[in-house]
């Protein structure tokens, strides 16, 4: 008797996954409790490169996917969507069953996407996280520190005396949250 033929993996695109409320529990489904997602089966652009499908989320965000079956891999290209006009900065992370499996470096608007490939065999849930990064903290101004704070106090530094460097840093920090984050080509390979 010949051995059974290997089972070909089934691809589940995040751009077409149902929510748990409307799914049937036999494949990956999004939890309703996560951040809002924009499923984009028609595609998106990151760093000038077009991707055929994926999901866009706000910065910051997190979405949990219940796998509901044995899955082996998660793959995507992570980056900030070109619709953000080069603004924003973020880190992307993939968690499974409460363990971080992958985290990107800081990605800025207009930069190319980074590939994501994570083994998820034996896992029950995957949580896809986008963390906002304060762009003002990335390139400190004279007298600033890497965390975006000022190294001293002077009149007009944001203490109510006028439009000083403190106010500028706070405003730029908010721009990190303007980005639209993409998980382009996002898919789960399952048995």
C-alpha cells in the first residue's frame, strides 16, 4: 500500500477572512475585539511597489486571528501605505499564543516594505501588531535626546510661553500616528 499523498497547504488571505461572528470556525477568522481593519483584496502600494492584496490598519493597531486549524506559516510584506505621503513611522510585530515571533525595525512612510515570514505550526492564535513610533525621537534636534525629550528648559519650550521646540516635538510625535499601516500580500498557509 503506497503512503498517503502529502496534503497541499491551503492559503487563507487576510484580505478575505471573515470575522468570528460570521465565520464557520473551520479556518482562520478575525476577532471582533481588535482594531478596525480595511480588507483590500484589490491591492495597495508601499514604497512605490504595488501589491495585489492585503490589509490596512491604523497606527497603532492590533488584530487577533483565531486559526481554528493547523497552520504552518504566516507571510506578508509590512510597511506604511503610500497614501500617507511619506508621513508616519511604525514597527510591526507578529505574536502567536502570547509569544512575539517577529518584529521589524522602524519603518517610515515612503520606504519599501519588509518581508515577513513566520512559522506558526502548533499555534492557535496570531496577533498582528503595529506600534506607533515618534518620528521626532528618531532624529533629535540640537539639545534633544533620542527619546524626544529636551535636555533643559527655556522660555517658550512648550510650557505655555509660546511655540517653542517642546511644542514642535509634541506635534511631530503625533504625526507618527498618521500612518496607514499595510500587511500586503498577507496570508496564512494551513493544512
